[in-house]
């Protein structure tokens, strides 16, 4: 019998005053009973509007129908026809602006909790010890993937399922890209990332870590000397941006990339970490995206009083609403219409505070968007022991500078068509390396499109 409740099943979570002192996962996941009850809210629309909002085109009504019947294994099979990383996507994708935003149930109530159901199905599958993967028959073709983030893993997974001999090259010592170094343990446990990668390895995907393409080996060498017929560049956007204001070179100023890498990859929050962070007791995070929320919530767990400064209003925060809500619950302070102008120092060269300009919104311009403008004379200082810059990233120029015939945008992004084809024959690219920093699921969608195009290219070569 369908569940016509206007409200979705709540996600069980750790209490805010408990979770803000540990790095364990905040959301605890649905029980089987909750998952089945939530799945019964789905109307099974024949035109599948929710699937049109999914960048990897999962058959959402079909997998939810299986959950409603308790057929979790079948639900997993349906999801993984389209997605290589369901346990990841169920946790970090912005479903509220994608699949769930198209859900018919959202017109007169809350949409079906598609992301939570995807997470449940993936976690159920991963808990089954008897699960095995059927390795495809090799087709005799070889492909190289640069970067083991979401776009690279999605591309690798789709090619491996078609029988390609796939090797993924990762610069760091652990595979996963931004999934491993960028997203905190309390949002995405690293054991889950590695479980997903182990699933790809079971398909035959090889992963070579500590390999910096452009230094250890070049794209041209992979194709001309190593025998790879096609290459996908999914190297992400790991080059941090700064504001270029006075004081950014002081001790105690971090890029969000460095801060989160130390926390997530090097486990700086542990007492025995070899790469500790001088945390102090007061932290200011500059920015309003998901990375800023991640950095702020990590700083809180290290014991700091945390303030996020953002130059626009709360309404314009680009971070997921759920992450903003969790940050507020955990005691993080937000200062909106606030723009840093200088970082001040102690006599010993450490951060002392951050001087900010109070802003206001102008009248909307021709595009309809209001811009933040300074309020004359409205300057104030926030005391801080460290400052984290989370204002965006851009692609690393290393691959461009070492690859002949690879065209890029002025800001560094690789130029590629909608199928990922670059200006260099046989070389494809996708994800943040092309678009700049975006979402995990959009990067995966780009990886899947490129895999289809690479398949056609290698079969017709």
C-alpha cells in the first residue's frame, strides 16, 4: 500500500553537541523499515522526471520500486547500471537541486528521499560478505585514466565493464581524489570510498598511486610508449585560489585544500599524526561553499570557536542547505555581507585577526543579480588564531604544460566538447579539470560520457 505522507522519513543523526567533538559520520542511515516506508512514498511516475535530474541517468523509480518490495540486491543492480559510486553519491550529491527537485511528491509536500535510499541500498550491498563481481571478458584495448577522483573512477568503471584494460594514475599515495582528501570523514567515511574503489579493482581496473602525470610520465608517453590507445584526464581542480590581501602569507593562514588534506588524508586530528595542525582556539573561514562548510566543521571538531565570513547574504550561500544547517547546529557562527580586507599578525608573524569590510547589496544589475558593495567606513576586526581560505580552486597547469596540442581556457580548464573530446586525438577530459570546481555527480556524468566516446573511438580506430 502506498505511503501518502507529505513528510519524508527523517534521517537518524548524531546529536549536534556530540558530533561536533568527533569525526564519526553524522548521518547514521535508514533502517530497512525506514527505507521500505520511504520507498512506498514514490508514485512510480512513468515519465520519470526524477531521472531527468540525475546527471548519470539512474532509473530512479525502478530501483525505488525494488526497495519498496524489500528487493535490495535488485535495487543495487539497477543503480550500478548507471553509477559506479552509489555509496558516495548517496552521501554527497546535492539531490535537493537535482533528482529530488523534479520529484512530483515535492509539489505538495517533501520529495521522496532519493539520496537517502541510494545510500541505504549501497550500504546494504557493501554489508553483504558474499557479494562478488563478474569480471568482463577482455576486449584487447587499453585506456589510461589520469586522476582517481569521481570523474576518473566513473570513466574507469564504465570502460572496465566493457572489457577494457584500464589503468588509473593517481598523484597521491591514496586513491579517491577529492573523495579522499577533500570531503571529511564525518560526511564521507574513507572506508566507503576505498570499498567502492575495491569494487572497480574487482572489475579489473588497475590503480597506480604516487604517479604525477606531467612529471613521472607524460600523456604523450602514455600513448606513444606505454601503448594506451586513449587517455581520459580527470585530474580535478586542486590549485587553491587566494584573495591577494595583505597578510595572506602569515603563519596560520591555510588554503582549504591544505587544511582538509591534512585532516582527511593525513589524519591530523589524531594525537599521533605526523602532520599536525596548529589549530588554536579561534578560526575564521572565508567562503560560503561546501568546502567552506567542511573546513569550518573540521575546525570545530579540533576545538576551535569558528566563524564563517561570506560577502553575500545567507540566501545566496552556494553550500548545500543540509550542510549549512548542520554547521549551525554544531555551533558555527556565520557573518554575512562580510568581506575580508587584511589579515593582521602578532609580533612573531602568526595570525592575530582578520579585518573585514561590512557590505550591502546593490540594486540588481542587468542580469538580475545584486552585487555586494562596501559600506563606507564600516570596518571591523575578528580575532583569530588561524584563517582558512575557501574561495575556490582551479585546475593544475602541469598537464597542459607537458602535453603537446592540448588547448585550455585562459583560467586553466581543459577545452573539451560535450563528449569530453579535447583538441588532441584520443585524449578526453571531464569533471573539474574542464569545468572548474563543481559537484561529484556532475564530474561522474562527464566521466561516463567520455567513457562512451572513448569506447566508440577505440572500437573504430
